[in-house]
């Protein structure tokens, strides 16, 4: 199963790296004839880098064919549902922003023109998804404007589900199958997945980072991949900076200690370079930050905002993430039973959630409109990672003898 | 056995690739048959590319049509930059309701040079610049 994880990581990081290199090639003004061999060389090096990792200590294969069979069933059902949810041009934000940017980036000469557009085009949004789609469109000689964004969204949705399942199946097939069932039957997750927004790629890379940080406890080399995944988060959406920053801070000792800092820096060098070139050299300031003023700061004292945010948060949990609510209570109960505090990575995800909610306090937009149009997608970004971290703790049930639970409960 | 090991090692990624390819192909084929509001504009703008080259900048004027249509124009005519609602460019695309087609065409053509025009059942489209 671990090989499955590594290959999905390769595919994800391959897309992220290609997107960054393509953007940098546009900045330098390289022609497609030079870009393509460079990207192929990058893929070759990435493949060798991931292949060379020592993984023997991590392989725990129990009935792999059964696990693959369950996954195949899950993916077929998901695929069938995705066909029903997909829209021709994606959701509104997909064609009005992400795919709109891709149409510019697919043109080697006019790529930077969209940066001069109005603020509601959001020209400051990072370019992982648009640049990747743009390269594919350019390779298809300016055709298939709807095909590649659709293919990318299908890939990221299914890859997130597969990665979640594969990472859990290493520890417990039962837990992995239960989680697979929950995700496959989650219409909101699938619908958002094929909406062609960048929220699912961000959820995917954040999940990759969390899984690699967890694997890093068994094999330090995975921390380097985790750092690369955090870089991909930053290059996917502005919120990715927060997710990457929080997870990095919570695991700073692992990322920096034991001479790991050299590998961490090497892994984030390319994403950081692409992001800095884009943000400093090209992107206009973010509209929410540039519009902020003294009144925005005073909003912190407005208690009605807190209650409205809380109300929308609960409403979202109830309407779109109902099983996450149940899972959360079971998880807290489980932590109480085994007398263990939630893992610090789970706490990192909770801090990200709190930051997202606090961010609404200071929004310059109409709060109700902002909550209505974006809160569900922010929760969608955190959902796979949170689900993985809760589910992985349940896999420890097999490792905990009942007698020890009884003794802890003083039976 | 070696073959079986290779299959087993790559089963997940192969499975994922196949499902992604099949879902994309089926969805795309199904969606290609759908006709959306965006497709109406896409068909209308098919002939504009020679008159309005890529990288060009133009202003957009909407006459008695919903404001959200500007986003369709932006998307479909990228990589060209649209100025709306402020007129910053001499090249202007005017989209109006067909009920006012004659008066619009006359008023524009009497003052400006019409570079391209199109009309469908709902809208009239005029690309013009100053003489």
C-alpha cells in the first residue's frame, strides 16, 4: 500500500513542480521547445528522488488484493457520481477565475495580461492549478479549454480519496473501508471536487503533508516530502500559506532538527522561489488586505460577528459535514477513553480552523455574504486531513489491548 | 512472480489513472452535448478572432442585457483584456438586446467603424473603433 502512497505523492508533486517551473519559464520567456525537455527532466529527477527512499521499515501489507478490491469499488462508485456532478465549464469561480487565468497563461506572450485586470478577477491568487492547466492547453495547441481543467479536478478528487484510503489501509483495512464509504457517499465533497476550484488541490496537498509528517516519525526522509507538499500548498491558494505555516510551526523541531533543515530548505526552495517571484514581481495586493482600514480592526469588538460566524459554522457542519461532527465527538471520546491528548497534528488542523474562523472577524466584505460563499470551501480544504488524523487514531484500537482500556477505566 | 509483484506495486496508481481517464472521457463527452448560456456566446464570438487579435485590450458596453454577461465575455475572449464598465480603449464591443438591434447598429455605424458584427436570437454584437 505504501507504494501506492509514494506514486500518488509523485503525481501530486509532479503537477505542483511542473506548474512552478512552467510559471518561471514564462517569466524568463522560454519557448515551449525548451520548457518541455526541462519538465521531463524534472519528472525524471523527482521520480528517482522518491524511488530511492528507504521504505522497507514502513511496508505493512495485509491482504493487499482485498484492499485494492475495496478501493476499486469505491473509485468506480465515485467516478460514476462525479460524471453526474461535473459541469461543462466548472463552477462560477472556476471559469471566472482559475480557468480564466489559465487561458492567459497558455499564451506565452500575453500571459501577464490578466494581472492588469480588475480586482474581482483575483489576479493575486497563486497559480498551481491555472499554470498546470495552461501548460496542458498549450501542449494541445490552444484547444481543450474545458477538457484539461475537468481532468485535473477529477484527478485531485480521486487522488485525495485514494491517498486517504491507502494511508489508513496501512494500519487498518476496516477503518480505511469505513472512511472510504463516508467520503464516497459525501455528495458535497464530490461536487466541490469536480467544481474545478483550487480548494480540492489544496486539500490534497495538505493531506499529503499531514500524512508525510506522520510517516516521518518512522522514516525521517518523509519530512522532506512533507516540506515539498507544504510548498505546494503555498503555490495553490493564499490560504495555503496559513496551512503550511501552522503545520510547519507545530512540527518545527522535526523539520529543522537532526540536520533536517537542509533537506527542508531544499524541498521548499522551488515553491518559495515561484511564490516570491509571483507575489513580489507580478501579483497585485490581495483585495481583503488592501481594503483593510481602522474600521476593520474595530470589528474585533463586535460580538454579533462572532455569533454569526459560529452560527454559519454550525450550519455548515450540519448541512455539509454532518459525519465530521459525529466523527469528532467519537474521536474526543476515544481520546478520553485511552487517556491521550489529541495528536499535535490534529491540534494544528484545529488551529487552522480557528484562524479561518477568526479571519472572518476582520473581513472587509459583507460578513454574511462572505460566510455564505466561502466558509464551506474552507472547511472542505481541512476535511481530508482532519478525517485522516481522527481515523488514524482509531486504527490504534487494534494495538490497544482491551485489558488496558479496562484498567484505564478502572473496571 | 516478479510480474505479479510489479502489478501489485503499481495497482493503486494504475487503478487511479484508469478511473480518472474514464471519468474524464465520459463526463466530457456528455457535457459536450449540453448547451449552456456560455455556449451561446462562444458560438457568437467564433468570428471575432481575426478582427480582435490575442493580447488586445478592448472596452465592453452592455445595452439592456444582464450585467453578469461581462464575465462570459472576459472568459471567452481571454487572453484579451476587457475593460468594463469604464471605457479605457478605443476598441469597443457592444452587446445589446435584439429588440434594439436596428437602432443600435445605426447609431454605432453612423459614428464609428464597425469591424465585426453578429446577431443571434437573443443578442446583437458589434465590434467597433473610431474612424
